[in-house]
C-alpha cells in the first residue's frame, strides 16, 4: 500500500509518501516546509499568514515529491490528511486540497487526528524496516505546542486520554518563557540549548500539580513564576538566562516524568511512549528513559520517535492512515464528501 500523507495543522506544510507491505515499511519521501523563519519576527504563529503559506507551498511540495520519486497518481492507494485538532485556517488548506485530489484521482481519503499521528510516530524508525511491535497496554506522553496529554493505548486504534493540561501546553510554556527571557521563537529548541550544562538549582521554581492525584497538568503558573522571578532578578546576564532555562526545563520534566511513571504503574503498562514537538527535548528523552528503567527495569520498554518525527510532519500522518484503514480501504472511497475540519477535535 502506498499512502500519501498531508499535514497542514499549524505552521508546517508536510507531504510524505509511505509504502507499507504487511509489517514492512519504506519511506519514499517526507518533506516539510517550515514557516518558522516567517514567524520569528512575530514571536508566534499568525494563523492567516500560515494558511496563505500552506496554499502557496502545498501543491508545489506535492509535485516535487511525486516527480523526484517518480510516483504517478495511479501508484497511490490512499491519501491521509489531518482534519484536526489545529488552526482552522491552516487545516482547511490541507483538507480541501486532499478532498480535491481524492475526487479527481479517485482515491480513498482517510481523515487523521493530529495528536494520534504524533503518538503513532513511535512505530517507525529510520527510512525502512519493520514496523515496531509495541506491546500493550502502553502509556504515551504527548507534548507539543498545542497539547500535553497522557494517553492509554490498548492497541494502535484504541487510544484514551487519561490526563491533560488544564491551561497552557508545555510547548506553549517553552515558547512563552523564551519570550520573557528575550530569546526568540520557537522557544523550545532555544531553551533546551541554553539549558545544557547550566545550573538548574539556582532558581527555585514550582512543580505545578506534581502531587495532584490525577494525570492532569498545568503550566501557566510555572510560566508566571518565571516571569516574577525574572522581574526581580537584577543581573539579567547570559549566565543567569542559562540558569533560568535549566530551572524551567527541569520543572517541566519533573512533572511530566513523575505523572508518566505513575500512570504506567497504575495501568500496568508494558510500553512507555513519547510524542509531539517537545519530545525533541534531549533532557526529557534522557530523563524519562532513565526513570522508566530505574522504576521498571526490563519489564517496560521505552520508545521515542526519531527526532525528525517529533515535530509536525506528514510521515506520521501517512502511518496513522495505514493503521486507520486496517483491512477496509473501500470504507474511505467516498469520505471526501463528508470530511470536515475539526479544530478542537479530541482523541
Ligand atoms: O508538535 P509540534 O511541532 O506542533 C504542535 O503540534 O504544536 O510542537 C511544536 C512545539 C513548540 O512549542 C516548540 O517550542 C516545541 O514543540 N519544541 C521543543 C523542542 N523542539 C520543539 N520544546 C522543548 N525542547 C525542544 N528541543
Ligand atoms: Zn503537532
């Protein structure tokens, strides 16, 4: 099965081609046109500009991928596209393009939940090979600019949210803290780089909801705590910026890892997974893996997506389409008629 994946839920335009035969996969293409440079000067995503850029870039990206890989429309078996959650203006561009392609090419169209796609990114490693055989139940920590979710998986299609943020997503908090410290956009990669080898104990920050008896999170108060401490800091030099980055990053990691481990224990998880843009954070990857080992030894396996699969991309969308289709591709022949954008789509 050859699947075309399309991703336009926020500010990254993604097109991917994924071939899957039984459990073997081959990535033919995975291109992302990132709009980060455009939004640096605004300090965040401007939805209307993002949508216009998707419009400009999606079809040329698709044409490039098909030409370079010498793929003709007849070779494609299905199209997977994200229909939510995300920015409505951005999602519409991907959806309408995919619907048009589905109608004209006469190909099944598979609607994909963006958050599920982040989770399923764990099933692929490298450019080709065997899909991973992840054992269930599994607990997945999804951390991105829009979401902070703990999900329980009974299989690839049975995914339930057991906890989530009550205010800001953790990626959003990284971006806002970077703004407070005058570090630019997007904040996640900058903060994690500055935090490397810096003293994380120098500034004392809270660990919101770390002892709450649920799997919910809250990052808005942590961001405000950084703002308050920073306002009172008389020496705002490079060294102190690095210390603040390290303190903030560690506060996030402490809460995220503690709740992930607790959930894994309660649900007898056989696997722990990570997903979403913030899972590119090296320290989070290292510490969660370390704690899972300490806590469960070899009984629980830890998975994390390849780095290029952590932030938004269309390969994870194509893969999610494969799992969604199962054995019933025909079910999706006419979906182009009914698919609607759902900006607040839940799992
Ligand atoms: O999954 P993603 O590409 O888009 C959404 O679905 O939101 O995630 C983007 C988020 C941004 O907030 C960005 O700052 C954060 O992921 N991020 C990171 C790192 N790389 C990206 N956060 C922490 N550490 C990183 N290395
Ligand atoms: Zn995302």
